[in-house]
């Protein structure tokens, strides 16, 4: 059974930092792209960042220069370092993993940016 588990969310003040982690287990095939999305209340889920197996990355314009995605292939884990957080970053953050023709989602971790 595949498990995708996000962690690291919480409450942080504007300008603060958080590091999210997403650990994947139970996938036998090669994991290719690993992505982060977020979903604010009342809004649709939106792309945040993606990293390929070889380390190539892409970011949403709203987070470029503030967020950094990285991965540890040996641990099947992807990270999202979030710096200079803004109230607009408040959302549930979800991890998505692509393996073969399948994609797997985690349950999300809440990030709240507020003073």
C-alpha cells in the first residue's frame, strides 16, 4: 500500500520560515516528479513547485525566490523550504508523486501565516 505523508506545517508569523517534508513509501516503481501544491479555503488547488528525479525544478511565480524544493531519492522524500512567508501563503499544502502512469497524493499539512 502506498503512503504519502506530509509534515512540517504550522503557524508562523509573516516573514518567517517553515520546512515541509513529504515521505513516500510502498511504491515499487521509480518515482519521477515530486510536486507541492497548495489549496487555500474556498479556492482550487494550485501548483507550487516540482522537482524531477534528476533535480530539475520549476516554481509558481508567486513563490520564486522564496521557496526551494529538494528531494532525497534514497529516502523517497521531498522537501519544501519556505522562507519570507506571507499571509497569502496560508493554505493546506499537498505533496504529489508521479510513478509510472500513476500519481499519488498525500493528505496535506496546514500552513498558517499570521501575526
